[in-house]
């Protein structure tokens, strides 16, 4: 019984893949979207946007995981509840806001490529 359980566990692990590039869009079959869970995915699913779906929100989270730090992701979550805050950050002259906005734009570009 222990051997069967161990073998089953080993097969599950072998099927998981590995490495840090598990969400790289260029390694997916054509038409497939990466899916992840996290703060942006949760905010996306809780939003009132009609186009939301688990697949789309999970793909958007995967793009965020590739381009934004965890703290940047938490900051971007606020945009779902208050879209105007994005405009305020975009127009800010503060260096911190400018760095964040560049990262956020890179995230948006990546999400657009991955999640079509």
C-alpha cells in the first residue's frame, strides 16, 4: 500500500512540470492561456466587469506574476475598485509612482499578449 501511494505521489509530481517559467506564454500550445491565482485574479473575479471569467482573470494574474512584484500587485488591485486612482498615479510626478506606472504598463502589455 505504501509503495502504491508513493508511486501515485511521484507521478503527480512528475506531471507538474517545474522551473520558474511555468507561466511563460511562449511555451504554451497555440491558443492556450496560462492560469494563476493571486490578488489580481481575486480582484478581477470580484469585479463587476462582464468579460470576467476564471480563465481570463487567471491569465491576467499569470501576467502579473511575470512582471509585477507582490507589493506592486497589491497596489494594482486598488484599480479594480477605484479606476480613477490609476489615472492619479499615471499623472503623478513622484518617482515611486513613475516606476510603478512603467511596471504596470509592462504588465498590461504582457497580459494583452498572453490573454487574447
